[in-house]
C-alpha cells in the first residue's frame, strides 16, 4: 500500500506540474517576473550569454550541431572547451581515505563500525537478484524487500549505494571480508552486463526508459542508473578495480546513444522534459567520468543532464527554491560544481555559492538540514514546517557535498562550520545507536517529535532500502573524508575535530588527532595533535587549524607547551615549522550555550529559537511543551544549568516481578504506577527512570539513607505521597513538600537483594504496589502502612519490595537543565536520542 501511495504521489506531480504541491521546470520559465529579470536587466546580460539563457531552452544550440541524424560531438565539445577557464591551483586537494583512520573508541569510530557491520550483513545473491532476473540469468536465493523488491521501479539503486559505501569503507578500514564481498557484487553485475550485451545494466528492464522518454509515469530510472554508475566509479577510484571502470564506461556509452537518439529524432527539449523527475547526479557522474577518461562525449553529456531552467534562476541570484523537490535539485548543483572544477568557469562557482547562501539564510534548520516532506518551503517561513517529515537524510548528504566543494575552493570558514554542524546533527543522528542497519528517512523537528514517529519511522535491515538508506551507508562510510585537506604546496588544513590519525604522505608526517569527550560541566573542547613520521624532511610545512566560530576569545593554543598567539574565532591558526617527532599542538576551545532563531521573519515567530552547545543542537525531552521562562538575549547561565557527571550514578529503576513479567515504577500522567518493562531508548524508559537525590553518590549500596525521588525528565519535581492508602503523585521541589517527599532506602522486607522505601514522615509506611493482585499490566503505587501482624504478611512484604537497578535511561555527558515556564527540561544532544520524544525549537517568553 505504501508503494502504491508513493507511485500515485509521483504520478500526480509528473502529470500536474503546475500544482502548488511541487514545482518542476522543463527549461521553460513559467514566472513572468523571472523572465523579465533575465531578459531586461543589463547586469545579467553576460550571464545570459555565458549560460545560454537568452532562450527558454538550449534546444537551438544543440540543434545546430545535428547533422544527418547524428550529433556533432566534436563541435559541442569545442563550444564548451572554448569557454574553459583553468581553475587556480589555490584550491585544496582531497586527502585519500586510505590515509585517514578514525579512532575506534570515538563517536565517529562507533558510527563507522556500526555501518561496517551492516554492510557485512548484506547477502550478495539477494542484493543482485533483480539484476540477474533482468539479464535472464539464474536467480539463486530470494530478493530483498522494500525499495529493492522486484516490483519496485527504482530497484537496484541501493546496489549502487552499496558499491560506493563498501569502496569507501574498505579504503577507511581495509577490512578483508568486505573486500571479498564487494568484489563478488561487481563480478555478479559484470555477468549481467555481459549477458545483456548493450552496455545496459540495471535491476529493471530498459522499457522504463521508454516510458520516461514518452513522458509517461515512471519512477526515476536515471536516479537509479546514476547510483549504479557512481558505485562502480567509486570502486575504481578507491579500490583500483579496472573492471568497474570498464563497466561504467559501457553504461555511459549506452546512455549516450540513447540520449542522442532521443534528441535527433525528437528535440533536445523533449530530452529535458524527460528529466522533470528525480534523476540523481547524472551531470556529476559524466563530469567525473570525463575527468578520468578525457572522452569529449562525457563532458558534453554532463551538460545535457543539467537543468538550465533551474541553474539559470540561481545564476541570476533569484531565490525561487520554494516547492522544488530538494533531492532532485541539490545533485544538479553538485554536478555544476564539478563542471567548474573541470572548466574553471566562474559562473558555476557563483551558482554554487549563491545556492548555499540561499539555503542557509532562508531554508535551513539549526541542525544544518533542509526540506519538509522532501520539498523546500517558502523562504524564511520555517515556523509552518516544524513537524515529523523534516530534513530528509539524503538532502543532508548532498548539502555536505556542496559545502565541501565550496570550502575546497574558498577556504571560507562558513562552509567548514556548516559541514561540522550538518555532520554532527544531521548524519550522526540517523543511526539508532549501535544497531547495524537501523536508520531513518526523515529527522523530525516538530514539538514532541520522535525519530520513531515519522511516516517511515526507523527502517529495518532487509525490508526498507529507501534512498536515505543508500545515502546513509555512504555517509557513514566516509566520515574521514573532510577532516584534513592539503594544498598543492606544503600546507595542511584541519577543519574537523574528530579523533583520528592521518598519514600526510607528501611530507612524510603522521598526525594523530585526539579529541577528548565533550561534557556539559567542563565547557572546553580539548584537542591534541601529536606528530610522528615515516620520514623526516628539513623543509617547513604549514599547519592550518580551524578556530570555529562557536568558540570565544578565551581559546588557547600551545605548541610543545609554549603558548601561541591565537586568531579570533572564525579564522585559522597557522603554524609553519619543521615538524619533529614528539611535537604536539594542543587546543582548548571554550564551548558555551547559545541560541539561534528559527528562520522565519514574521514577528509572531521571533521568540522561537534552537539551543546549541558548540556544534551540538540540544533538544528538550518533551512531549510538546516548549515554553522557556527566559529571553534568548539574557545570560544563558541564568536559566540553564549543567548536569554533573555524578548524577548518572544516582539514576535508578525500581522493578518487581509478577506473573513471569517485569514491572517497573513509572511516571504516568503525574501519577506513579507500576507498568511493564519498556524498551531502552524510548520515552517510556525515561518515565521509568528516577534520580535518588541523596548525599551518597551510590544509592544502591546505602540502606537507611534518606532520599528524595526525582523523575528523570522533570528536574525540580519530586515524587510525593498524599497520605496513607493514597496514590503517589509529583510536586515541585520548593521545600513545602519535604515531609511527604523524603523516603528511607531500607533492606527489602521480602528478601535480600531488594529494597523497600519507607516514608520518613510516616514510619512503618512504604511504597506499595498491587500489581500482584490485578490482572492488568499496570497498577498504581501508593503509600501503605504496616498493621498488626503485617510484618509477617508475605503479600505485604512482596508488594513493598523492589529490585533496585541502574536507570533504564541516563544523562548524556552533554546534558543541561533549562528552566521552563511550567516545568524544567532536560537538554541533550539530538544525536544521542533513539525513540525518545523531543522538541528542537523553544519559545522564549520574556
């Protein structure tokens, strides 16, 4: 049913392109105001000529190069090359993933390992099942489900992502089992391509392209082909698999013939019309292929998979992104950036910079993500978009590519800061902890949201395979690719603080970066760079380390314990010296709480802000409450307090066994009940976790210690009794309820290994549950008192004895308490949550 709804939604958009639901373009500008700007503004005349925007499409340009039913590729290539401007060598070079190793004990190392475990779980025969079916080969085993099922029109896309992810993961780990598995996939695909014999390679038949070119409803065949081509090219780039390169060239030949036939028999506009659907980064893959092969057709084909109607809007710097499908158009921008790298044409750099500026200024959330229900909304109107279907994971994956390109060219700090923010909050957040193969499609940002409660929720290992699963496994396969960059000379740039080691081959230097875990009570990010070598050189080398904009003027830097002059945040610390074995460079970067307004320029939403701590977006554990009793411009120390590390040792869960089930004390609608044991990482687990407020840091070993019981997610509230045989409730910890909020932890009345909680104000009265006497899976907890002979009453002893265990939930090392208007909130990093409900944006009330 889900697939049917998706197909109908897609068909609706395709058939009704002028619908307000979505905006497509067929290289014809529908807006008269944009046409007027394009054709009448003198300032844009050079752009019009340079980008061929003087006509609604490039049809006439390409038509002039068709002779005898064939395209003159040489002349087309010549026209593009005539506009070529050689890019300066000032741009930064990517370093090889082979030379970067993540610290396995870091958060990034954990994410990489979790992803590797998932890649190793994938079965080759199941993965390529539909490819073999399409090629007419035998199909051992049975196919995967979800978007890889045999009846789904984009089946095969995950295979391409898998090839990219395994290539990058192998480069990052050199795992031999993975190497064998990914080569088995390539061998299977090679057999399929050879059997078909035309260069075509896909898990679906070429008839889907016939439908696309006939403008009939079909689900994005070029999108899938792009993933396959990109995967094969990554296999060549990272593992030197020459067969993979031959295969992708063969696919390119097939597509080139197909596009030439469509253009010569119909028109180039018909080709462009067929691209009014998601088609991945087809321009990017042809440009990447041209960079390797030098084949003139590959460069021309890249231009044929661009969208002048979309890029042209960006070229004249018009913000018209509203209602465009995000993940269709971000890859187009990525491809255009690759065109700049190949030709040096500054127009395409301007397009990329303006695009990034528009997204960040008008369409971007505090997490670095963009999109609602896969589309851009109206600019600076994000208050209307906070819901469950925010921040499609694939868009974050692609926006990181855009920012990475731009940083390499410009070295501008804004792009490095963005990369850190989006990676930290938009990528690390999409895995469900250390569970291999469990990821999300959307990252909900609404009030009382949960990663588990969007339309798709959490995926499954073998029955989802959404597009965001593909970009997800790629994202976690290349976590080391944007930490270090080098120049064409002797300089190195370090822009991300990720525990890792890097072998700087050109200088013979090994740099080990150690980032100490960040906490809320320390307020300093500490980074140490230790230097060793495979060989030493007498030539000096310059090290440029990013001083992020989120730190302050109290930052410190030392080289071998000698303090260095540190530039203001937002600049690079540059150290040029002959590096020696044992050199160490240390940084101390203060972190503070700050707020960031929601990108919505309407006055009624001016009080809505997100809360950040360094690069981390902090979210409140909340079912929808979002009012904070503060102004964002006041001192944040006044209304936000750090949670000490010692508090984790005070977190407990109280349980009882009955009817072969485990029941735990739970906060439920301001009442205290005994309910069935919840799953860890859920809001129910939060409600079943309490803090014993006591002088003793280890309450599990402190019998006769007096404690107050604070609900985990309601700091400042206490569990209180209301008298004999009355249910427990909660109240503010303002001192007025002390007599009814203090309990003594005593040895369990029932048996050793349990505890009983006796009211300090009413001796002989204990917390008591009737779960033993009811058939329901829930029972209220009340205060019950001993009566004559009750000390020997086995039922009373059972009902007042609890097993005291470590809390089901715990505070993240980065945890704060924020003072709210009606209640206080626990703030934790978004990346730390699994299924818990949270609120990203808060309403700051003066």
